[in-house]
């Protein structure tokens, strides 16, 4: 692997500097909403079983009127205003997705935490070799973006706790913004900035 060099903001397209940060906000909001499990579900009084017969006479007991044992007041009754299955997805169009990614890349470059290398490969497959690459950047954590993950390189990087490796097609604005620094192959960065 060649030495990684920090990308200056003036090396990115001029249009990246004019992007509004709200595009990233909308993308992150949409991304996190899509991650929600959406499995919380309770039954209301119309869905619980039983409750056909009136439990006691309308009058004469001196107590309250009971129409059904499935009322939320009783054990085994329905839940009031409980969670139901719903769609949390928030729509965001393709143009905003692209703008969000461009903004995230530019933000990393402005912070001096976007590093580019000709190629990122660890032929030995040893973690210590990958650690020396990451330590050379002197950053808290690093997202490594390569064109194609090779097996030995993956084995070298997978055990490093402050590092995560992805392929070009997995890149999105959320993951770029989530890490304190990004190490990317030159060909991948050129492709990402060309597509934006």
C-alpha cells in the first residue's frame, strides 16, 4: 500500500462547497428510521379473546357497570393506545441522497480527515500490518473504502476495533459522516466525486 495523503478541500469539485447541510440531516433521519425494528405490537380490546357474555347484571350490585371482561380495566383485557405495527420509512429522493454523500465527503476533507491512497492492500493478511496503516493516520477511528475487498486484506483489517472496511457500492452519507476519518482508494474517490 502506498502512503495515504490527506485530501484538501480544493481538490474536490467546487460544487461540493455549496451543498446545504440539511441534505445530510434528511438522509441520516431517513436512514435511521429505516433501521427501526417495527416489531412492537399489542392487542386492543377488539382483538383479545373472550368477553362475549355480560359479566354481571347491569343493575343491583351497587358497583360499576360491566359490559365486558375484555375492557382495559381488567386482567387479560385489551391495551389502550399501545404500539401497533406502522411504517417508519421516510422518503428521500436520489438527488438528495447524492447531495448528502457529497456534503459528508466534503466535511471530512474540510476537517483534514479524508485520506486517499493509490491502493489499500495487505498482502501478508496480518493484522499488525493493517494496524500500522491505521496508526499512521493518527485518528480516533477510520472508515476504509476500497473498490473490492480481497480476502487477505479483509482478514488483516477485520479485528481492528476502531476501523471498518467497506466496498465502494456500500458507501452512503451516514457511514461517511459517522466516522472521524475516512481512508479511501484514489479510484474510488474519483468515482464518487464524478457520480455526485
